[in-house]
C-alpha cells in the first residue's frame, strides 16, 4: 500500500468518524438536556397553560399523522414504481416522469404545506385536520417511496422473472410473488427514509393539521391533531422559561426514541424476511 492510498483511507476514515461523532453529539446533547423532564406525568399527561402538562396528545397525534401518510403514500408509490419498472416503455415520457418525481423530492416542505393548505384545507374543504396533514405529508414522501421502490425492483435479477414466466405464470403474478418478495428489503428501506422525513416535519403539519398544542385526542380524521414537531417548535420559539427549555428537549428526546423504535421494528421485520428468503 503506497502513501497515496493510505492518505485516501485516512481521509475516508476521518470523514466517517466526523459523521458518526456529529450524530452522537446531537443526540447526546438532546439526551442530557431532556432526560430530566421525562416522567410518566410528562408522557401520559396533556398540555395546559401553553408550556405545562404532558405530551400524550402530541405523541398519539404524530403516530396518527404518520399512519395516514403511509396509508396514502405507500400503496400509491409502490403501484407507481411497479408501473415504471415493469410496464412503462423506455421513452421520453417515462424519462420525464422520473425527472419530475426526482424534482418533487427536492421541493421545500413549506411549498408542500402551502399546497396542502390551499388544496386540501380550503379547496376540498377538509379543514385543519388529521386527514389534511396526513395527505400533505403523503405528497411530501411520495417521490421517495416511488424512487426507492423502483430501484429496489430493478435490482431483482432478470433470471427470476424469466424462470417464473417460463413456468407459465402470468406477469402480474410474477411481479407479486417473485419480484416484490425479492425487492421487499429495499422497499422497506425506502419507506423508512420517507417515514423519517414525515415524522419530524413541522411546516407541513403546522399549516394543515393543527397548532401542535391541542390538549385532546382526535375523535375522527376530520379533527385537528397535535404533533410533537410542531409542539417542539411552538414551545421552543414562544416559551421563555427554563421549564419550556427542558420540555423542548424532552419532547425532542421522545421524538427521537419514537423514530428509533419504529425503525428498529421495521429493520427487524426486513432482516427476518431476508433470512426466511435465504433459507427458502
């Protein structure tokens, strides 16, 4: 190994160390400043007088928004990816669709929020509610789901498809039973990327779902809903006491823990499915 290669390896190692160190510094800072406020009262109570009480409605509201978001974006994104990867001809129209999907992934979230406010809240008349917020979040993560699912489907070897078709299996059944099963790990990874973007979104939710300080649980999808990111934003920008400061970091710690638990569970299912596929 010459000097140049050693310098390259050293530089790559330093970059990896900095990236991991930055992650641990951010998470560690949140933990240090927020762990003191974590209690059953904080986790199971409702907010009152702006910066007091608990965050239970915010926790449930965030989960409800993510559920609506995924129920909308995942089936639509997966169906679009299947069409683009398996059925769409390779022409200028298909390339244009892929280009605009990638552009949509880069649109600022505030623009998606304004679209949701104008189209979902006012034009369709849904109002400020869980449905508007979940659908707006779905529009935001839809391009991530489409591109990740399409790339996962493309990585499935052609031999798998040809073997199934040679046995007389229809193309749709081949896609459903062979292609999607093989692409499942990559699809889950793409959904997780979208989930991470949705669960921490503030601007979209603030404009379409609620103020973040609602002290009640939604009774239907047409009720306003609280969320942890908006709660953190409101308390962090308008609270001027040490209690507000601690609650901001406490809620941030809960939000990080929620995402980690959801991610670990999804990765566990993905790895378990991968092992089953390898054994089969």
